[in-house]
C-alpha cells in the first residue's frame, strides 16, 4: 500500500512539472525559437561548453583589464625649459639667503608658472660651514670645561661601589671624587655643589646620559651657571674616566 501511495505521489509530481513546462513554453515561443534557428543557421558553431572555473578566470581577466584602463597614467607635466632651469640656478646663486618659497614667488612675478617643488628641485644648494668637531670644542674651551663620570670598584666581599669623578680638562686631573654604594640624583647634585663653592664653577660640564643625573642635578648645575653638554651615544672615549685611564 505504501509503495502504491509513493508511486502515486511521484506520478502527480511529474505531471505537475510537465504542466509547468508546458505553461512556460507556449506555442508562440516555440515558433519564435524555430524561426530564429532557421535565420541563424550557424548558431551551433557558436556554442561552447566551458567549466565554471573558466568563466571565473575570464571575469578576473576582464576585471584587471578594466581597472588597468581606468587607472592609466594621467598626462605628465610639461618639461621645464632649459632657460628656466638656468634662471632658477642663477637666482639662487645670486641670492644665497633665498629659499624655495621666495624664489617661487619671484618667478611667479616674472610670469613663470612653476610649482614650489620644481623650484626646490633645480635651485643650487649652498654648503653651510661645517660645525666644529669635538676636539676643536675641547681645545677652544679647555680652561672652562670639566667632565663628570662614574666608574665601579668591586670589593673582596663582592660589593660594588660607585665612584663619581669630576675631571678638570685643562690639566687632565681629578678635581673631585666621591664614593657611594647607591648613587642617586640628589647625591650627585650634592657633590656637584661641594666641588664648586663660591664662584669657582666652570662654564661647561661634559657628562654622559647616565640615569643618575636627574632633575636635581640639572637644577644644581643651572644654579651654579654651568651649561651641561651631553656626550654622543656609544662614545666612551668622551667620558672623564676613560680620559684618566688614557
């Protein structure tokens, strides 16, 4: 009984699909397609059976071609004439203190439509005088320069003491020494004030970038009228202790 019931349902479903197909394709539609097939007799040669991957590849290729055309390079700016370049170089050589904005403004007054970047590209770069080297600075200010640095001293009982040394550069001799186990900014500032009482403070104090020189040390140096000069990073030969050892 179940088999006959299922077969009845299947036959009714097939009849419904056939009826729907008949309703979708009317007699006029069939005549139209027959007439078109007779009109274009070579339509079978245009048929091509491809895989979905092929269609996707075609779409990607068309996508790349479309955006390549869409993002094609715009027309370039017209090249600058050689006479204009020579004029820019001549004006920049004759007016060494003029920068690109000033030269650009003067060229606009003369009727040359140029951008400031173009003027900066072709103007003459004037060399600035080189700054004095580290050795030249020390030689020029030898009498008014001192250095401050730390070095460690291990003990027999495996303790480590920090020695703060202030070196006078004119005779390369230690000017002040202080020892502690825990150096702080307050302690370093206190010994800086002890090293230079009254009006004996130098003009410059060279030091490295150690964390022991804190805000208190900077305030003490400013109070004494000392200008701090930091050594270059990773340059131990500029430190005071290395100069004593040398």
